[in-house]
C-alpha cells in the first residue's frame, strides 16, 4: 500500500501488474473499500498496471468530516495518479466511482478512456434511486447486529445468486474491515445526491464503455441509456438480469468486455 496527501487528507492506494504497461485505475462506489474490485484486479493485472485507491472516507484513506463533493473526490484521484507517476490512465468507475470518473474526465487531462459501471449522470435527466432502496440502504433497524446490518443494506444491490453464495460472508468481512464509517458514508451520499454532469456529457471527448445490469434496483438501468445517448463516443452493454453488483455476480462477462474494450482503445 502507498499513500499521498492532498489538502491534509491521506489517500491510500495499491498497485498491481507490470509498471511498464498501460495504467487502469479502479474507482470505488459509495462507502465501499478496495475489496469491491477483487473480481477485476486479477483479470487486469496480467496486462495492465492497475491502481486501486480508497476514496476519502473509506478503507485506509482518511475519513474527514464532510461535506464531500464529487469534484473533490476527482481531485483526490488526480493526486493519486500524480503520486504514482501516471501520465495517462484508463479510468474505470462503478456507481459513485463512475460519477468520479466522469468528473475526472471533465476536470483533468490524464484520462485515456472511461468505463462506467452502474453509473448515473445526475441532474434532472437521471432516474433516481427508488425511495424503498434508499430507505433500505440508509435506515437500518437498530436491533440488527453489525453483520446483519451489512447484509440488510446490501440486499437491493444483489440477487439471490450472491446472497446465497459462500462469498457473501467474505464480502461482509471485507465491508466490516474497510467500509466508510457512518459520517463518511453520509458525506459520500450527499456528494452523490448533489452530482450533476448532465449538461456536460457532450464535453467528454473520450471513448466510453457503459455497462449496467437491467435489474439494478440502486441506480436504474435507464441511467445507462441516458449516458449512452449523450456521450459522443460510447458503447452500451446491458447485462440482462444483472443487479447493481453485476460486476461481482457477472464478473467473467464484465472482465471479458472490459478487456476487449481496453484492447480496442
């Protein structure tokens, strides 16, 4: 693990793969630590220099009091890339990480391509998270223990394939060890709620892969269609029946598509 500080906030990141290869940076979703990319890291590290930072508020990065903004999280990402000596990177983001990736492409010049998984453009054109999902994610019954609480919050993001698998207990362990504490999770949530790149999507002049599960109950799949329609150079790939965590549940398909896209661009 390596660290860099920006504006007094220590940001942690890990690095895998050959240093002389093209760089791919993987950007996490709301509240999640680096564990969420465990299904992509190995697939990429044979051929790419892979950077996996913790957003401020999660994992081994500092968790200052809010408010946070997506622009601030994008500036943190640039600090990580600069510290790693990376001049150009393929930026892959999921959920909030996709919003950070979009903002990064608009505000900085190191991005070579974007991959947006289960991402929203924000603003009036976005289809919001359904109220019942928001309640499930942020209003956890007080009588649950910490493991039960994690599973309760995860329920809208997965299908029974993951919920009934052995790996879900491992995910709970990772989440308990590295997910954002409540104050940082709320600060990240506020940053997501305020994000709006809808009127600037046409300014993104990079090749973009947009992937989304059709059964996403956190960020509905209509958001992928909006992104695809408004981005000037995008490719849309919908995973039938995929939930919000489709890059976990359908990791083989996602990895194959991602590698093909990176090879092409």
